[in-house]
């Protein structure tokens, strides 16, 4: 079978990645930049910026002078590289062999694949459309060799399919840079007046080697197919799953439990060997009538303890309806985490945190995955921004809980507006009205001034009061703004025990 290759170039990968998360930027001129040699340089630009002549390599200050409304964000090459690797893994649905062509390309060995889509043209069009649907612009080409496919994708016409054996003809009109040569070699060729590959394509090899070294002959041979070139395929991580086919359809709970124990022992053995643990697990039962029965669990910390995981699944086995029988069981761990050995030893001690984690898992299994929450402090002044949710018991906070200030037991995620009656401007209210109900106040303490961080200018200072109504219930109120400086607003933000 003749070899065929596809080169996928994503010229705007870095900015396309940003625009996927922030679609409003697609209509604006956007660049990514990074400091280089004491100045900030543009490293990527989107379509709108390129239309204005702002290309990678330009000094950001000069670009801003050309286009004052230019949007600038810091470049994160490591994040872009991870996105490219994920896209290469996604391309495995189109070819069994995919390779990352850093920093912004993907190479596929498509030998024997195109006929599944009705030919190379619909095959190519389908991939272009799917990537465009995902928000990525592409230039794609197909050829007999990796070198020619790459050259045509980067310097030829979009969507070109080079006929078999026509590499030399298609390369002649392309510039030497299409051969993936080093900058120093390209500079020497520029001095000698070589503007197209056809100018030196048929020159004697000895002359080319003497002038430009072996690198030119190697790249030229790879593009023409006279020198071998192979892809370094990505190897996606194997999913954490185990399958158990049944000789006879299973219809009873004891049989389901035996199947589950067998699958857990196999999967947990693999997890323990790799130093990982399950954070979520799914058990699927495929019935003989085509229906799929499924139960799911979650854990507060990574676990490869089959007994504990079995107890969590056992809470839900009663919801499985075998009907005429289950002929295949599939156990999968879609979310796993590493379990360091030192940490594992700490958790395994008697009376240690392992028992706490398993108790929380059991409660969550009975009451639901959303029944238990854990919060950690954040370094923010405003109360609603000073906490964050976490799903792991192993996570360590980066700051301490404030112990020198009295805070309500129940803090509203968003302050709710109230109406108040105040005797004097800086006095606490005599009463407040919340959602149509009036609360007459008997006691009050405050104010406590809380201001936003100086680098975040999106709110006025707040004066908080701890108040108690006639029935003994206590509330946390605050005034945003000051009397005499416009109309201040009052809010209810929490409830004390």
C-alpha cells in the first residue's frame, strides 16, 4: 500500500485558543506577547491584527502606536503546547498514527484511511470542517511524503492534494523555506539568489552539499521520497477501565456484586502499581436487550482500596435493573489522581485521615455527591471572594483562615439588596426590609470598614454592621458608599448562628 500523509497547520493556534474561551475577542485585534531582551515582543496575532499589519516579532510598543485599540494578553506557550497535543490525540479518530509537529502543526499517516470517508477530498474537507467547528483555522495538504505535505500546507494552496509521484512538480514553485531548513542555510540561499526550489532541485548533489551541507540534501530527499522519514506517534494514555463479559446473562444482586468485586480488584491493582487512585468511578452493565444500566461514585481523595470502593458502589446496586440479564460489565475510572507514597503511609495509619475520607465518601454515597462541600481561604478582602471550593481533602490552603474577625456562619454567595431606616448618616440602621419582610433591630455593632484590593477598582468601600433583631436573630449588613457622596446602597450578606 502506498504511503500517504496529511500535514495540518494551525497558524493561529495560540490566539484561536484564547478566542475559544473569550469569543468577544474574535471581533477585536488581539496579540499575545512576551518579554524579550528588555522589551515586549508580539509572539502571536489573530486575523484582525494581521490585517492591520501586526505580525509576530513586532515590538508591542510599535504595534500599539499603529493600532491604539490593540488588545494584548501574555503568551503562555506551555498551555498552547498542551492544546496542540490534545488536538493531536483528537485526530486519532481519523488516523491510527498522529504526531505533534511543534509549535503549531499535526502530522498524520493516512495510508488506507481516506476511503472510509469516500476519498481524500471529502476526508480532508471533513477534518477542516470539524476543526473549524471547534474554533481552529487550518491549512491542510496531502501528499506521498511528510516533507511535501508540510511544504504545501505552509506555503502552497489550502486543501491541496498532491497526486502520487508528483512531489517534484509541486515543490518547484515553492520557496526554500518549504523544505524545513535552518535559518542559516536559508540565509546563504537568499544571498545566492535562490527564491524557488526549482532553481536548485536538479543541481548535482555534490555541489549542493559543498555549498549548503548535508541538511539540505536530507530535507530535499525527504520531500521527494528518496530519503526515509518516519513520524513519532503520540501514545494516548490508556483509559482506566476493566471489562468482564459474562458466560450467561446475570440477573441477581449477588452475581452483580461478584462481578463488581472482580473488576475492582483488577482496576485497583493497576492503580496501586502506578501510584494513582480513583476519584470517580462508573460501572456500566450492558443488558441483552441493548439497554445500558449505570451507577457512579465519587471519592473525596484518590483511593485504590477495593473494599472501600465496593462499599460505595454497593449503596447504588439496588438501582440496577437487570431485566432479562446483563451480558457485559464495564468499570471505568474517568478521574484519577496520584497518591504519593509518603502521603499514603500517613493516611493508612490507624485513626488517620483515611477514615475521615471514607466516612465522607459513605455520606456522599447515601445523600448525593453534592451533599458535602469543602472550602479554603483565598487572599481577598471582600468576603464573597475570600473563599473557594475544593473537591480534594489533600489540598493545602495557601493562606490561613482569619481568626481575628467575627464572621457569619452562613455567608451569601452574592449580597442581597435591602432597604433601611437610619437615624444619622454614619449610624447603624433601626430596621431593614428584605424581600418584603421588615426586621426591627435591637442591637448593632460596627462599622467594620472593608475595602477592595487597590489593584481591583470595581467597587466602593463597604461598612459592615453586626445587628440583632427583636427575636434574637443576628445578621451581617453592609453599606456601600457614603452619605453625601451619592446615594449609598445597603445589603444583607450573611447570618450568624
